[in-house]
C-alpha cells in the first residue's frame, strides 16, 4: 500500500515549515530509495510505526524498527530501504520552510538524524491528522497544515531521543517527570540529593542527564521554578517581599531580590507596579 499526497505551493511564502508531500507506506517489500544531494531539495522525515527498515550512513547500516525514525536535511544524499521479510509501516513527510536550518542544525550536525520517538505519545495521532488533511486538501487549509507539521516537528525535537547516543530510551521521561516534581515542590528546601533520589539516579548522573535534556542544571531549574512561583505570589497576595522569599525557600531576602532582578530586569516591588497590582483589594493576607 502506498499513499502519496502532493500539495500545491502555498500562497504565503514565509511559513516556518510546509509539506511538499507526505504519505503512508505499508507492506511495500521493494521500498528502496537512493538519492544524490541534487535530487533532494526538501527535508525528509520518516517515522516507523511497525516492521523493519534500514538507513545507510556511509559504510554503516542502521536498523530501524517500531518507535524509531529518521530525518534528512535538504540537499543531503539519502539511502534507506525496507526489510523484505518484515517490511516497515511508515509515515513520511517531505517539507521546506524558512528558519528550518536554525531548528535542526544543532540536532543533525550535517548528518541524518536517527531517533527514537517512544516518548512522543502524540506523534501517531498528529501524523494521522496530516494524512486526513491530505485526502481533501483545499487551499484554505494551508495555515492549518503548516501548524500541524510544526507541531509534529517540535514534538520530535523536544522529545525524540538520539539513537546514536544518550539519552537512553525512557530516560527523558524520567527527567521530565522529575522536572514536574521539582516545580511542584520548589517551595521546599530541595537539594541536589533530594532531586536525584526522586529520579532514581546518582547525583552526578542525574545532574548531567538533567542538564542535557532540560537545557539547564537542576539548581537553575529549581531557581526558575521558584521565581515563577514568586511572580504568582506577587500578583495574587499582599505578602511582603521578605515573606515571599521565606516561603519560597530563599535563605536571604536580598539574594531573592537580586536573582529576581537578574531574571526579570526589575525588582519584585517594581514587578507589582508594572503589572498594575493593587495590594489593597482581593489578595490573600500575609500569614
């Protein structure tokens, strides 16, 4: 089975991303592609739903299976094929758009990105929506289809896991769950050891992997969570800045004010003024 949808060029030429074509291949034992750089002016995304296939990278062959996929950049030579004995079921998209190099260059490094998407639970549904839009495409849908493709790509960029290195499958979900816990518990006196214990890893390993996945250290994330909570309290209570600092676990009010000013560009009291907060009406009193 081969489903191919080809779209006309969009009326608006500056979409972040837009599909040139997309489709669904299943039980195609002879699905094999080998293209030169000149033949592929588009990004090429393939997502494996079941079965087996291979991506060839130089002298290496990478085996792909359910829950994996690959992405080629524009102008990259490509070679991939389905396993004849266990042909893959894939969804694929060829796309282009402004700003794509900035989105993907850091992830791809000039090479095909081979990834696992086990934790990207929304991906199959999003790809199904894309296929449905292709069945009855009309020009008025181009904004919707561009937004849908952008959502697919961002889900993969944020949650897809590199098959050629760390983090291991499942580690990302653990770190995300730990980040949610840190945010919920940020008013308590949390140490690196507390956060690592929740994740189930050693402090060193947790700190390194959390930084890699979240883009900031555990202490930086904890501080950010406390400052976000501070903005909520500054907006919804008449508590003093000192009292808020104490409730958020800051040992010194001066340190809280300094960190808040570094993050926001103004002091907590100035934040209240800039947000038009009226401290005399409707706020939770200091306790």
